[in-house]
C-alpha cells in the first residue's frame, strides 16, 4: 500500500469478487486510479443478472422498490399463479427474513428518504456512462423515449402516481400523455388494444450482454485479470491481509470488493452488513421483428419491458422472490408472453428464442450497498435491485474513488453497507 496525501493507505491491488456490471465497473474505475485489479467470478463475466436484462439506462424512472402500494399489490399477486410477482421456496428462512425487513421499509417516509438518495445518483448516470465510453468501452447506448402503455386509461393511475412521487422528490423527468393512435404513430408495433400511453422522454437503453462483454474486454486490455470459474466461499482477514477462500489456497489481497450480486449476503456474514440482499428473479426472451421497434416500451399491468435490439426485441419482466440458483420456471416466460401479446402487433411469436433467467440483487430497504464493511479493507458494491444497469457504472466509479482516496462521496453516505 502507498500513502496518499490524506494519510489514507491506498491499496496497490484490489480483488473484486463478481464480474457483473457492478464489479466490472468498479474494477474499471479502480484502474483509472492506477490500481491493479483482479476480478474473480464463480462462472464468467455477466453470468448473473447483468446478461440479458431489459437494458434500460433510465434515470427518470429509477426509484427504490419498497413502497406502500407494493404491499397491497404484492399480497394479492403472490396468490395468483399467473401473476408477475411470486415466491420461490416460501419457507426459506432467508426469504422470510428478507420479506420482513422489506415490509418494514414499505412506508412513504422511508421511500421518500431513499428517493432523495436515488435522485442524487440519477443526476450523474449519463456522465458515468459517458466516462466509460470516452475511456474506450465500446457500447451502443441509444437514446429513446420509454413509452408506458395501457389498455384502459384507468390502469395508468398507479404508474402516474409513482411518477408524481418521483418528480415530487425533485427528480428530473419529462412526461407527456398520448392517445392510443398517437402511441401507435410513435411505435407502430402497438396494437389497437392500447388506448393511452405515458411517454418518459430522453432515456437510454443498450444490449446488456454486449456491453458487459465490452467492459470485461476493456478491463483485461488495461492489464486487469479476470479469473473465471473461481467461486469464493468466504472472505476473512488473516494476519493483516484479506483471504478469499475457495478452491485451493485462496486468494490474498490488501483490499477486496464483494460485488457478488444476489449472492452477496453469502459472503458478507460476520462483516457487519445487516441489510439482507436476496434474489428478485426475472426472466427474458427475444423475438425477431421485420421492422425494428422504435422505442423501449413498458407494459405496467403485465410488468413487462420491451427493448429494441436491432432485428429482435427483448421482453423482460417477472419478480420471483427466491434463491438465484433454484431451477428456473419456464412457465413464467409463457405467462409473460401471454400478458404482453394483446398489446402488440406484427410480431412473429414463433421466433421466440434466448430464454433467460437472472436474479436482481434486491436489498431489503431498497437502497444499494456501496462502501466499507466493518472488516478493514473489505468493501461492498451491490444491492442495486431493479436498477443495476442504470446505476452500476456510477456506483463502481464512486466506490473506486473512495478506495483510492479514502474520501466518501456525499452520494454514498446513505448507501453505507453497515447502516
Ligand atoms: C429481468 C430483469 C430485467 C432488468 N432490467 C433492468 C433494466 O432495464 N435496467 C436496469 O438498470 N437494471 C435492470 N435489471 C437489474 C440489473 O440486471 C441488476 O441490478 C444488475 O445486473 C446487478 O449487477 P451486479 O453486478 O450487482 O450483479 P450480477 O450481474 O448478478 O453479478 C454478480 C456476479 O457475481 C458472481 N458471483 C456470485 N457469487 C460469487 C462467488 N461466491 N464467488 C465468485 N463470484 C460470484 C456471479 O457469477 C455474477 O457474475 C434487470 C434485472 C432483471 C433480472
């Protein structure tokens, strides 16, 4: 370690556990500070939630999950087998603990406090991506208006209320309402069933798998190591160094970052992190389209996002609270497809392919966990839930600066992992 002007001892090398968008962004930003990195993943880069998610980079709608209406909606929803929300292994004690903590956070006052933290982050999202782009990470980040579509205008009240709260918290968001015909003019794939839409202007989207692969390539090209198929079973501090235990002797480093997505809590026991992180499993698939979608769409009643991916469109949705490694349930994809189908037209559904399941790393209080643990040298970057693609590059950059300087950015104060 070297001494910085602040008297903080800067690690020369950092091991990052987890090669999703958050771990890779952190590693990439550490390299910006001249710190050597080694990223280890139990499988390969992007093998968690970061691979085939919806790919919205959408700060205007990026907000904490726990809020009072999800209690009303959630209880009704989990009782219906076709609902977009469900529980896997309902008796898992970790799920019970997670849900109890999340229910505790479903209060308007808590949501508003958390939203203030999100707002401060959201303001910097566009710059965080621009910084990676300027630094040589190749990505196709496309500008687009998110169109939220409804069959019946009365169905829009929940979404509009949520947007009112977000804007009321000071979040910049440019909204407009469209009739069904206007919505079809903006996006010809919308069917006659759509009778109104809410447009959230000036957002962005990308193909996550291509972006994560480019980020991993950039980390390697800048001299970073990425060790694949290297599961870590525990992290401990021994004789002044951190040891990531796994196969063989384990890996030693002066500083480590746990960026293990929905698996993070497995590695954080005993390090003073009390907020549980649990899997919010989602599913996606693609279909081929002759004329590409013009805009990302959101179907709030079905809870499905549709993202243009050139000659295909990706459909993503479902929230299954469950362990990330429990078998995926293909019926969920069928339910998602059936819920989205009536709202769309001119799609050859027989071209459906690329079925995928990934677990969002949900923190029980809805705030990411980014910062130090009680164990010296051990940091966390995770718990971004529904919004890791939007916030990942920024979280990685802010944590890297903290590791490189010892200074905690004001945006990170509410994300203290030991809160
Ligand atoms: C259906 C769906 C749609 C989504 N849509 C969006 C969206 O449109 N916009 C948005 O902002 N976000 C979206 N998200 C959320 C986003 O995908 C996640 O928040 C984000 O990918 C989390 O990134 P991460 O790096 O923290 O975790 P992950 O990508 O899960 O990465 C964690 C990595 O850690 C590795 N790992 C775990 N345990 C260990 C261990 N013990 N040892 C070594 N390695 C380990 C895993 O193999 C994995 O590669 C969506 C998620 C889903 C499921």
